[in-house]
C-alpha cells in the first residue's frame, strides 16, 4: 500500500496542500485562497474539506501517515498552538493542531513556516546532500530555520532560528519585534521598499519615483537596469545578510546556508555583498571558503570541507514539502492510521 503524507502551507493569502510520497514525489497539489477575513473556523473548515477530498481519493490504496502544517508566526511546538501570527490575526492562542486532529482523525504536526522551508530544502532542495543546514527566508519579513542531523532544531520552546531578528545595526531602524536594527529591517521585501522610498525622499532616484506601485521587484528591475540607487539598496541587503551569515558561520560551522523566499530571486544583485562580508568578517568562512579571492587572510583554507552559501531551489514549494516531511520524521505511531 502507498504511504503518503500531507503538507500544508498556511499563508495569509494562499492555503496550499500537497500529498507527498516517501521519496518526496508529489501526488497531488491543491491551492486555495486563505479566507482569513471569514475567520479561523472557516479557514480550518476549507483546509479539512480539501484534505478529506485527498483522503477519499486514496482510500483503499493509500495510507495517510500524518499532516504537517507550516504556519507563519510564533507557534508552540509541544501544545500545537499558534501563539501569534501577523498574517492570521484571530489565531492568537489557537490550538490548531488539536482542532484539526479532532476533525480529521489524523495526526497533525505544527511547525513554523521558515522551519518547514528549511526542512523542505534539506529533503529535496539545495541542501539535500547535507545533514546540517540553516535557511534564511527573505519575504515580507525574514524567517530562519536550522536543521541539525536532518531534523529541525527547535530550541527550548520552538523559537530557535529567528535569524531575522539578529541585530545588524545597533541603533538602526525599529523592528516589529521591538528591537532596533534587526536583519529583517534591512533584508526583507518590506525593507527594500522602505529603503527605496527613503532614497526617493532624498531626491535621489527619478527612475524609481516614476513607478507608482512600489515593490521590491520593481526596485530589483531598476537594479538590473543599472540604477545606482537601486543597486545600493541591494548592496545594503547583501551586507546585512553577510554580517548575520558571518556570525552564523562562526557560531555553527555548518556546511550549508540557504537563502530562500521571494527576495532570493534578486540573488544576482545582493549576493556579491554577502560574500564580501563573509570574507571580511568570518575566520571560519576563510578557512572553508570554496572560492578564496586570493586576498591575504589571517586564516588560510585548511581543509577540503567547504562552507556553501547558496540560493534555495524549491521556491515557494519549500515550506509545502517541508511540512509534508514532518510526518515522516515524527517518531510516534499515527494515532489513527487505520482510519486513514
Ligand atoms: Zn526584529
């Protein structure tokens, strides 16, 4: 009998569901809008209806192992509660795991969306050859995830890997988390748009001001057309990422760091600044640099082990596949495998 799991990517805009086999083979993918405005009960009902349809299709020939759900925001791993989610305002302190388990009679595992993306890239994407990796997801905010020994590193209460809130400017821009100068305030799509507005307020970019709809994508388009202000913004993005990555490389000495999320498509514009910072700031990187620049460094490469910093491969599917992967990693037996 076919064993499969279901991954759910519960975003503020899209609700995506995938049935995935043991080898990561996609069996089915459903994309729905997330009816956030209609309330959480409606979102959960739509989600459960879609999963029921998948289960019905595979009844008699497939066994559903479990359901993994990636949720943006702060979640509590051991209780399966959403503590707080900016994209899902009425989900505060909502026991979504129990709610869905009760409705579907199938085991549910809740995970932070960036952790799910890390697991997806580790399973089937850029980091599939390594057991230890970290991801930075650059979207509206900056998420982070850490996978050690093939599993998500949760820390004490599930909040490990908040790399987006590491300080890069001690007296910098105020972040939504309360701190000043977080990576998120310099490397997210929101930050790119803010920096573009600041550049225009300074009267510096006539080209950008002609673009009515500000978006990080528009700023990127300007950068690749050679607009100096736009290029400067992406150099700042890369510098902030490089500062944080230097600390992560020094602290963790992992073989791979993956940059994902929508802003990662601007890789060409910001990545040179990442590598410049890494070479300047991290002695662990210097010792494991895959392409040493020839500059004199305190620490010369000493081993054949290399630190790779690279783009994500799965795009927006990383979190979806990662969520599906959760069911295969969990050690417990499914509560109700026979009913699946
Ligand atoms: Zn912050």
